[in-house]
C-alpha cells in the first residue's frame, strides 16, 4: 500500500486564505493538489500564491481546473463540489488523500508533542483501513463534526453536487477514529455568499435526484436565506420522511423553533425537538431562554436543572454543540438562576465556571443602552469567536432608567444610576471584573477569530502596565480606537477613561496618556471592525444621537483641553480606588460644610475632592490629617519618605499648589487621635479614614473620629477588604456597609 499522502483541495478565488491554509497543512503532505473552480469569475492569484508556498517548503504542486457545465458557465462559483473534489483526487499520485478547504486550518491536539506530519504518516503507514475519521471543528458555532478526512484514494468516489460526501465502495467499510489532528473551519467573520451558492446548486438538481439528505440541506438553506414559508413547508414534509436521521430530525425542530415568532409556538417545537432526542441538551437550553422571554423564571430554572442533569448521547452526532455540555451549559444555568431571582447562586456558579477553566484571562466590559438585541448578538459573536470562551469574563453595564435593556439582566451585568454615560459604564465594569486583560466593548464592535489569543500573545507579560494598539480597519490617525489594556495598567489610575468624560474625547486622552507613559504595544495588524453609523451610513438611533450630540463633543473637548493643561488630580501619585465615592460625596456637600480625610499621602484624593467642589462653586472647608512620615509596612512609602528627608509634607503641599487648591485645604499635621481633639464633635459632614491599617490603629481612629461626624453625615474608610480593618469597623458599627474597598457607617441616602 502506497503510504504517500496527497493534500487535495479545491479553491475559488482564495488569495486571502490559501497561504494560511497551506502553511498549516503542508506538514502532512508529500504533494499538494489544488483544483481551481471559479465558475464564470476571472481567477485571482490563488494558484500563484500556492506555488510560492510549496516552493518555499520544497513540496511538489499539481494544479487542475474544474469547469462548470455549459448551462452553468456564468455562475460565479463551482456548480458541482463532488466533481471538483473528485478531480483533485484523480490528479493525485499518493495512495492516501488528505482533503481540506482553503479556509480550513489544521490543529494538533493530544499528540504528546508529536507534529502533524508524524501523526499523519503513522496513520497512513498502517494501511489496514480505508479511512481515518478526524474532528472537523466549525469555529464560531460550537460544533465539531467527525468526518472521514484521510482516505485511501481507491476506496470510493465523491458524490452530491453540494454538501458532498465520500461514498466508499469497499465493503465492509473499515475506518478508525483519531482525534489528534483537528481540521478547523475558520473563515473570516462576515464571509458571505455560501447560502446563495448552495441554494443555486440545490435548485438545479432534478427533483427525482433530491435525496432526503439534500432536501434537508435545502430546508436549512431556505431558512438562512429568509424564505421562512418555504423552509417551514419543507420541514413539515421532512419530519415525516422515514429515512430522515435522528440528528437531522432534531435539527429540523430546532430550526422550526428559530423560524417561529410566537413564543408558545417556539416552545412547542422545542418540546418536539426534546422528544426527538431527550439525550441532548440544546433544546432544553433554548427552552430556558424561551421561558425567560415569556417572564417565567421558575419554569426556566426547571428546564435548566433538567439540562444540567442531561449527560448527552454516548456517541457524537454531527450537530452536537459541545459547549452546551460545558461552559455554555453553566452560563445558561446562571441565566435561569437570575431569572428566578437567585442572583447570589448565579454569581457563585459563574465564579466556579471561570475557576474550573483556569480563571478568567480577558474581561469584555460591555457598555450598552437601548438596543438589547444588538447587544446580545455582539456578546454572542465575541464569545463564539474566542479561542477560550470559557475564560472570557463578560459584563453588561447599563443605566437604571434603560427599560429596553431589561432582557440583558439575565446575563452577568451591572446597573448604574442614569446620566454617567458610557465612560461611567466602562469604568464601573472594569472595577467589577477580575481578568488580567481588559477590553472596552460596545454593541458595534466585531472581533476577528481567536481574538483573545491574539490580544494575550501581543500584550506579552500581562503583569506589566501595557496598552494594545489595534486597528478598526479605517482610522489612520493613531487614535487608540478601542481601549485594550492589562489590569496592571488600569491599576495605575483605577479607571479606564478619566471619569470627567461621559463619552466622546475620552479615547483621545486615553491615547495621549498611554503613549506618554510608554505603555503602548503596537498591533495595528489586528483588526476589530467598528460598525458605527458614521462609517456604515446607517441612521443614528437614540443612543448614538445622544452620545454624538454637538454639546457632548463640546463638553468632551473642554475636559480634554483642561487635562492637557496639567494640574489635574489624576497626575498626583497615589493609590486611589475609591474615587467614585468622592464623586458622590462632592455632589451631596453644601456651602459651609466641613470635611476631613485622615491619611492623605501625596494628596491625590484630597485634590480630586477639592477640584470637584471648586468646579461646582461650592465653598467647603477640607481638613487634611497626616503625620507625613508614611506607614512602616508600606515599601512604596519608604522611598518617598527617604527622598523627602523623613517628612513629605512639602511634597503634599507642592501638589496642592500645582493643582490650584492650596487655599481650600487646611493641614493638620500629627497623629490621628491627637488631631481629632482639634475638631469639634458633630462638625463634619464627611470623614474618610485611610491611615494605618492594623486593627488597633483603625479602632483608635474610629473612636477618635466617629463622634466628629454630624447626624446624617458620612463616616467611611478604605481597605475594607483587609480583615483587621473590617473587624474593627464591624465591632464599632455592626451595620456598616461594604462597597468594594470602602466601608460606610451608613448609606449615601
């Protein structure tokens, strides 16, 4: 038996794919056979590119040309896939044919370090069977189909003009299954035309030659093309066909459910799908969504529990959606839990799902408003096109007054007070996530395949403060059109975009600051399409119109110019992850109020509060309490204290002066408890404690400063995540609230 392997493929105009394909598959090939089949189109340089790759690797290339039948000569595509693929087999000289398409790639899994070529030659060398069945993973759809991939050329012939298959003539058929080599179908997102092509071919087949399988494919293509009536009519015929396979029958009912508009009709079709194969989860998962759409949370949870209890068929079916038995199944379960009001359990399951996958590695922080369907589709596309969707941490962030986005609350989400704009949403979402890489997302961004692998690979060490510069395929002005950064970069500021922005111009400042810091990693070859109406020509919806109103641009530009002028609190060094609280407090304070911060470091937070009050025109007295010698257990403090000669008050005052708020701040230098004696009981509207963090010191600060806050005022402090701090707070104020790193004696009202 000739053990040589011929790599056989048919190509249209595939200049964008052929080099990637051949570079991936050449390790398994002793020769390459490429048959061009472009119908009536003028050919591009696909064959020339293929020849260059083969020369570079020293592999022989055989080329051929398939021409459509005369009646189909004007078709802009092949008219018979089986005939074209058979020609590639006929031109081959190897005893074995390994076939693929130009937009496929080859992956090696579980081969204990062995390369694809070594595995393939081992399989061909045995020669005691007619075919090797390998997984065919359809990237972005969660489907992995077992297909005869490496076949003896003399074992049969290709048949069927579309959705072709290899018909074996050897009896009995002997095949082995090997999962070490995986063919992945990975076209570019947005590749179009296959449905129109397939329909044209199917409709050209005489009715008498349309097998049940081909009629099934016709029904599917009609649905994709939008011919609902035709698709439904054919489906109703097919479900009565005695030779229709169980996977196809199951898929027909799922298809009918998808085509139906009425929720109850969808529900009935999904129940029929479940009855057709109760071993499978897909119908149950869709029933969860259907029940949630109908507002029946408890019913959704019942379906979800049955789904989790369903182990799946023992043997793989071609249309199995693998993720529904893993991370996607758990994700659907969390939707049902939220819909039934069990939010705490939903979060526990979500965290457990991420932990089981190895922890989140990328967070998609998705700001949305007023367009739930577009937002949900965008989320699905990003997860579908991730290499590791089980390690993607996605969060929707929406406004409290956004009733239209209510359906999204079944997914992981955060609701904010209205009015902050998309910048507030992105900033809050980043604080909620834990992944080491952050990606700013909105409803109109489209990913490329394997986007998460690309981002992580190009960022490199995600423990370093880095920003990735990608392209939207249009802009050439250097703007960082999509904020992608490490959490280490975000932790320098504890916000993604400066919180004084609401939307527009925020990316300009983000870009300028990232380049000034030397944090940018150039990766403009990575393209994420931004389908903004300004680029696509679509009309602006209400959300776009609000964000892009002239007054928003004027406000954003004013903030940008102010920040460029220098002297902003964000330029002052310091660990300040509680700025959202200070923004809330600044909005509540009134003329004549007195506030105090205990433990001011270099002034970042005090200056922020003072600048907000000054811009609001409020006359508030600010007390800054510190001994200016730093904390003994803070290594970062030691260098600053040493450089300042043991006392950094001068640095603090210089920052106040540079930021234009020196006259607003009264400094009380000394130990915390001693300085409290200078402040009258009940005189403070707000007091924030951020001094020493050991139990004894926090207890003393609470005893000293608690009485200074007036009735209805706010007593709060930092580092609530540390056990000694929280223990001291709970002992004195059992009802204190904990909001992230901050504790509060009482709510903000």
